[in-house]
């Protein structure tokens, strides 16, 4: 397989995230004839054999193997071969494969991922069919979740996604609001706020929390940020009382994602947050501490940095703390911090 083909990547929505499978290995759990056909072949040979088949022959093979229990991850080479043959298909034919419920879920998902608006000129009728699948509550959840990420970017799509954010299927609603947050952040925040008023827990509530925190990270409205922190603190307390660890961690990590000093201070001071979680949030915000400490920090800023470094002493933050203390008349005891082994800053958190 040449280097170009080996870089083909196949995406599929699974649970809360999008999992990526790269064509570098090929594992089958096929039965009967299909299993025998590929049992002793290398990845290159499998791909070579598939390349000789037509688009619809490969589709038939996917349906056949799926009927015997093959999973989506078994079709890495098939999806790569189909992507090379996409020009053999018209947009109408591709839509027909996707909408045909007689086809396996595996084939329909693969074909959804082949939707490319640069290669195809999807007419209004075709796009309307895709909207119809998403809006059909009887359609399988995994099909709808995948389709959300392959709809065209448009006002109509934003309207459809907004409605879908209230869907009874929480996983579908989760993906809809997540996609909306990419395409239309203002609409996503407005929708998220309405969800917070109508929901008390669950996937929709959690993605609403994440959406608002993500947008507030870019906001210069300090009052709005501070009010949000107070709101989140109440949710953390409630989640702790109800033993809802998933919700509690979602809110804490969302606060950390704001990269806002007061949000990090709130996490450090919160008795309901485990120290292991605090360590992660401090590491994620090591640059947040540096920025505060290098900009005329208050006494409270320094004391919070001291508390944070006692929990998780990131080397660059510790250096910034030492410099800030040296510039102050008041004395601070950081002997405990200096006695700890400093942890190298993880630069991935400093990449926007």
C-alpha cells in the first residue's frame, strides 16, 4: 500500500467521542466464506483485492460480513477502498445507500463518512433526505450521531442541530450541540442556557456546561465569568451530594478549560474535588498561573499559587512564583514547595 493510501483515515462516532481508525492494520472477525477469503492475506493484499472490485461489490461484501457479526472496525481496508472509488458514485447513489435501511449499519456509517461536499454537488433534495434521517426518532442512534458531523455548514443545518439538541436521545443531542458549538457558537450558547433551565443531569446537561465554559474562555466579561463559577460551584456541591461523579468531574474539567485564574482557584478551594483531579487541573493551567504571577499579582493570587504548587509543583509555575515573591515586600514561606521535585510543564496545555 503506498503512503498516500496508508494515510486515509476513517472516522466514526462512538459514545461521546469520535474515534479514528488509520489504515495500518486489518483485523477480521468474519465468518464462513468471507473469513476464509481474507484469513491469510496481508493488509496490502486485502486492499489490492478490494481495489479490483466495484463500489457496489465492496458494499455487498460489507453487508455480507456484517450479517455474520463483523464490527465496524473490521472494515478499515474496505472503507479505504470505497473512498478511492467514490468518483464511481453519484451523490444520488450515495444518498440511496445511506437511506436504505436494508443496508447494514456498518455500510451506512461508512458511506456517511464518505460524504464530501467538495467532491459532490448535493442538491437540496438530497440534503433534505439527510436532515430527515437525523430528525427521525425511530432511526438508529449511531446512524444519527455520525450523520450530524457530515451535514453541510449552513443556517438550515444550524436550525436542525438546534432542534436536535433537545432530542430524547441524549447521545444524539450531545453530538448536535457539540457540532453546533463549532459552527455557530452564539447559537450553541443560547441553546445550552435553555437546556440548563430544562435539564438537571444527563448528557444534554453536561454538554451544555461544556459549551458555555468553552465560550466563556474567550469572553472578556469578568462578571459573567465569575457568575458562571458560582453557578458551577452549586452544581458541584449538588453532584457530590447525589454521588454523581460523572457530572461533578464534567463541571470541574469545564471550569479548568476556561483557563481563568478564578476558575482554577475555585477548583483548588473546593472540598468536593479530589486531589487527583486538582492535580490535573493545575497541570492544565500552569500557564494561567504564570500569566497571573507575571502581571502584578495580588496577595491572594500568590497564596493561591502557593497552595496549587503544594499540590502539584509544575516547574515553570514554581519559577514564576519564586520571581513574583522576590518582588514583594511581604514574605511567603515556600520551603515545602522547594523541597518537592518539580514536575516538567506539559507544553500541550500551552497550545491554543
